[in-house]
């Protein structure tokens, strides 16, 4: 369990005891019910992380709401959007093994995370990673209820695929952007699990070099 669960849970249990002591036991039911919810909400289950080379795993639990090609400064990329409702596990995980090259927090609105405009306009944390010749960007996007985004690693940290990296509190959204040459493994409507579900199969560094699509760093050497 994420430690936030203990923080909320213990506080609400204490409130329930206080209410029962000074009023009536019945008044303890509501805060204790909320305490049970928060202890459940901040659960952090173990996951079996795929060890397939080039596997890009889901950074979050939820439902795939969008798979599309988008035009970015790096050219055409595939974007996968995952919506987390309040009942999903909200611990986020690294989609690939690699190095964190950029972490950028952007303040913004708190629109419904199902709205496609939330990808650009909502408050979010943008993380760019590099690994095995590929660059992957994932965004932790706040929603109507999500008002706090947590990301633990720092620029320069090396992460394992599926490693825990943070969380978004309550309903929210995660977007993943990666090279359009990847082979998709999911479609709109699929339910995915953070760290365990493979979203796409990325081309490996050797494959990129063989097709003349090496990374920008390689092309400038």
C-alpha cells in the first residue's frame, strides 16, 4: 500500500473514535467507511513484469480510450490514452527500461480526463525517457477529482520496466507517446494493468539501425 493510504486511513479512524467518544457510536460509521475506502484506494499490488525485449508496458491501470497518430516535434507518433476511474489502482509505473531525460510539470485546468482536450490543457507531469534506441514520453494528467500528481524519480535516474514511479490521486488519465513504427498490442476499449499489460512492441536499437531509423543522437555522431 502507498503510504498516503495510511495517512488518510489513520486520520479518519481517529476522527471516528473521536466522534463515537463525544457523541454516539453511530457517528463513527461514516469516517470509518471513508477510512476503509482510502486504505483500499491506495493499494499497491505486485505485478508480473514482462521481460520480452522491446515491450512497452502500461504505466497505469485503466481503460484504453484512444489510440491515434499525432504530429509532434519529433514527427508522427502513436498516442495511447488510458483513463483511470476512482476504482482503479493509481500507482504509476515506468513503461520501459531506460533513463529519465526530462521531467516537466505543467499547471493547467482540471477538465474531465475523458475529454481529449485534457491531454494539452489539464495540469500534468510530462516525463521523457530513453532506452534501447527509443524515446518514450508519458504524461500523468490530472482530472476532475485528481488534484495531486506524484513522481519520484529525477532526471538522470535509470529505471527498470514496470518500476513504480509515482501516482495520481483519484480519477485521472495517462498518455503514452512513442514511435509509430511500434507494433500495437491493445485497442480502444481494452482494460490494462500498470506494469503488466503490453501496450506495444517497440523496435529494438539493432532493428532501427538496420532500417536506417537510428536515434537522433546516432544520426549526429
